[in-house]
């Protein structure tokens, strides 16, 4: 018999929309209880920073109420310029010694005043018999940005028990569904930013955010054809016929997706230069941008690495009598981060 562990509600607050996911766990298997998303007002969240907390809080409260979610403990993630993720190489230390070192020496590794940030770290235990050094993943997040989220969520009756980073939430989501034995690049393409996390040997080797996203495509389509935002979105993800617009749309897709691929290639080149004997087995795409028709094939052709669209519910039990399978297929790629957050325990 497996005891059920209470999990937090996964709450992914992006620049375009907020996504909510509730999972229940029994042993190593999870079941999907509820999920949904709601569009945010334009400019309410920019580069991971709350610009209109009252509007964002109101939409989150309404979404949770509509989904009839009763759990009040939530896990969130942040990204953008206010977050620094850096891998540093240090001498092997005991856990207490390493914690003391990080707290006293971290400022040399981050571009922020140490008093203005929350710090966390993880020893990746990469030391060997021939080396007394190890890699440590260091994360720093601006207090004012994190505190703004905590205050906003507190006002609507939610308690934040986890503050993660988008790239690591994506890793948790992938690990819940697939083995980390393969070397993979997880690429989440949101509306205004792209998160890249390269996993090698079960460990995050590189995690970075790039300020490029699928809103670029929508904006270009709107401008080129004088369409509404909704009409442009339908064309972007292939829900509307292209007709005589096909050639122009292909031009937009190629130009913008080429920018994304250049950034992905930079991350891959950095990885290959640091680990010349390693390879990447596959590229795994998620986020709203992953739904652009043909992007996976285009990326595979350009990099020579197989690319696929990530379904974060592949290994999750789903009661299809309560949740429409077609809706899940449609929304799955953009739920990757919230699903990863929803795997976190509900207690601190």
C-alpha cells in the first residue's frame, strides 16, 4: 500500500497567461485532478516581474474558483532578469561548510547586491576519485520580485510553499514522465521568453532564459495581415486555413524560428564545447510556442537532433470522464511548467 502525499497546486504565471495544475500522488504514480489556464491583461507581467498584481491576482482567484480547487498551498516559479542561475566549480566540502561558503562568497558570482536576493544552491556531486572539486548550481532571485508574488498570492488566500525556477520546474515535469538517463535539451517557448535546460547524466548542466517567445510570431502576423490577436493566434497554431497567406506565413515562421534556433544552438554549442565526449539524444519542446505547426521538424532539420513535442501527462493517470482528452491534447505543451510545479509537496 502506498501512502498518498499531498501536493501543492502548480501555478505557472507567464506574461501571456496563468496555468494551474492539480495532481494527486500515491507512491510514484500521479493522477491529474484539475487543470486550466486564463489569459492575463497585456503588460500585467513583463520579464517575470508583476506590473499589475491586482489584475493578476484577480484572474488567478477566478480561475481557481472556476476549477473548484480547494487546496491553498501553491508552488510557483520565476524567470527573467531578476533570476540568476549559475553553475560554479568548488572544492568538495561538507554540507554545512558549503552552505557557509555560499552565504559569504556568493556575491562574487552574481551581479546583485547580496542583501537584495534570496539564495539557494545544490551540490551536483560531480567530484571523482581523481578530482576533489564539484559543480554547484547557484540560484539567486531578487527579493522584491519574489516578495511581490508572495504578497499578491497571499491577498487572495493562497500560501506559497515553493518558489522554483522555470527551467527546473520543467525538468521535474519531464522526470515525472520519462527517464533522465538520456541526455536531453528541454526547451520551453513561452510568449515572451524561452527557457533552455540541458540535462546530462540526470543532472542539469545548463539552464538559461532567452528573451524571445511566441508573441513575436503573433505580432508579426497581426501586423502583416491586419488581424486581431485571436485571428493571428489561430493562424499561428494551424487552427485557421492559411489560404493565400501561406507564403507570407512561412516567411514569418522561418525568420522568427531561426532566431530561436540560433539561441538553442548557442546553448548546445556551449554544452558540446564543455563536454566534447557527450551527445544530446533529443530536443523536447514545450510551451505555447511548441504548438507552432512544423516547429519540431524545422528544429530537428537545423540541429540534426530529433525534436519532439512534450506531453507532461504521458505518465499521469487521467480520468477522461472528468477531463476532455481533446482539451488535454490541445493544452498539454503549455502546461509543462505548471505540471512540474504540481509535483512538489504541499508542505514546506
